[in-house]
C-alpha cells in the first residue's frame, strides 16, 4: 500500500524537470526570436531611416525637441511587420495610424521575418522538449509566447516617442494581442508540431 504513493510521487517528480525544461526552452526561444527579429529590421533599415529622419530631426532640434532615433523607428517597423500599426497624433486632433513598413520601398520582405523566426523558435522548443508527437510539439512550440509576449509589451513602451501631449508608438492593444500573443502562439505551435517529425 505504501509502494503505490511512492510510485505516484516518483512519476510526478520525474515529470517536473521535463515540464520546466519545456517552459524554459520555449521562453528562451521566444525571447531570442523577438530580439533577432528587431535586430533584422534595425540592421537592414537603420541607414535608410537615418537618411529619412535628417530633415525632420533638424527641425525638431531647431525648435528644442528631441531627435527621433533610428532604433525607435526600427521598433515601429518591427511591430509593423506583425501588422501592428504605428499610432501618432493627428494634425487636427485625435490620432492617425500608419504601417511604415508598407510605405517603405523594398522592405516588404520584413513581413516574413517574425513568422519565420517564430517557426524556427517553435521547432527549437519542440526539440528541447523532446516532443515525439505533433500535438506535444505544438504545445511546446506555443510556449515561445512566454518569452515573446513580455518583450512585445516592453517594446511597445520602449519605442515610444513623445510629441507634445501625445506620442508616436506601436498601437498597444494589437502590440500585446497580435504581436505578443497570436503570432508566437500560432507560428510557434506550427514549428513545434513540425519538430516531432525530426525525432522519428
């Protein structure tokens, strides 16, 4: 009678490291996907951004304002790659929304960066968790959201540029829900499901 609880304890304890490894693997892969995605935008677009901002920043400094940094605009474009629009104060009150990535010539390829990186992150998470079925792999892959979501929330505020009483920044609602939750959960799960094929 005492052996049964003992066996149950062993089984439960044995599964804990596996669950922890699965969660940590997913979170690390998700965080890496976010950082590499942002860096991909910055590296490929910062020169063009700085050139485009030169006149605007000259006027901003002339009137005592802070210049807009290329790293901030790169952040807006990174969120645009998730179809999260950049919100800014409108001239006659209210706000206006734009997708800078759609307006930038030759930058459309960046729309593929988040899905591809999240597919790879999901694949890695599934391999770390030793997923042996598509369902297990999808569950492990979806955990990349644990690393992607917090950075998506932080980035939505970090890339904010103050303009008078308003600001230019990624739309906070879609930044959290679409970029932070839906993208990593969906593409991570697909990548994780595919990882099980590699274990066979």
